[in-house]
C-alpha cells in the first residue's frame, strides 16, 4: 500500500451543478442559477485518474429532443470494477478520496440556449425541463484542491485530468508519496477529509455519525461528508495522524 498526497490545480473553468435554484430578478423568474460547493465528488476524479472522461454509454440527448427512450439510470461500471479490485488489494488498483479546497477562485457568467438578434425567433421549442437562461458560478483557474490517493503497486497516474461540465475543468495533478508511516487501528475517530459514505461502508466500516456535504440524485454515487467511524485506519507519519477508511485487504500489507 502506498499513500499519496495529491494536489489538483485548476487550469480551466470547472462547473458542477451542486445546487440548482430559480434565478429571480425584479420579481420575475430568469431561468436557473447553478452554484457549486467547494468539495468535489471522488467518482469524476477517479474517472480522470483512470484516463476516462465518462462511461462509454453515457448519452446526452439534444436540447430539442422531446423524448428520450433510455430509462435506465447511470451505472458506474469502471468505478465499481476499480473499487472491487482495490478492496481485494489487487496490484495496480487505486482509490481517490473526495477533493477538499485549499484555495478557491470563482467566476460568474450567463449562458443562453437560444440566439439573440433583431430577427424574429425561428428556433424550435426546447424541452421544458431545460431553462433558456442559466446563470453559473464556477471555479476559476488557480483554484487548488487536495486529497489522498491510496494505491496498490504502481498504477500509471496522469499529470492532467479533465472533469466537470463539458470536461472544461482541466486540472494539473501533483502527487507526493508519504514515506516511513505506521498503520494503526483506532476507534471512534473522525476522518481527516470528507469520504464517500457508500464506499466506506463497502470497505467494511460502520458509520457512527456523519455530516453531509454532497448528495447527488443517483444513489449509486453515494453521499460525501465528514464521518465518525466505529474503527478507522490511522496512518501515523512525521507527527501527524491521518484517519481514512481503507479496506482490510489493503492496509494489512502495510502493517
């Protein structure tokens, strides 16, 4: 088992629709307002680290398409496979915890799904669920995020990943391996960084309490939050202690 400190420096515009609410101006609705939280789910980060932008079958229907035949929810096959390999301690597997902010810069802008001109509108009707005007607050370049990566063996790690809306969120990845650490089991400890509650339970940990930060519509993604675990793997190094939910098959190799 190797423990890596990972810093993600944003070089593009990163948009996540963590919170969506109506935009109201002068008492009238003006489309929607999309605002991100400064925490990033670990699944898009893991896709980037595996060299994938998304699952091959992800489909984004046209704005002008009234119906979409696909009724099956999104499935994270590549993530599930990697987590399964990591849980068994398989060589060249990895796991990334959710990203937390170190430095945040934001920008705001307006996007329109229709053209504006002096001519009469000729564009067809779009789906009712999609607002014609959308106000965004996004993370701007020079924003910096931090997390821990747990790897088994020496899997290839990219220098850059792309996440977020339209994969505009280009991030430089800088990793530093933690050397000379000890692994201990402790009880009733709070995790040092937010964790994926679903993944922690899959790794065999019991959640005594948690504080939710991110919850997505898809239950397969899991809830992101701070958690108090009944037992926790504590990595002790250089006078610091890092509490993380790591599968038994992985941390036993480091004890």
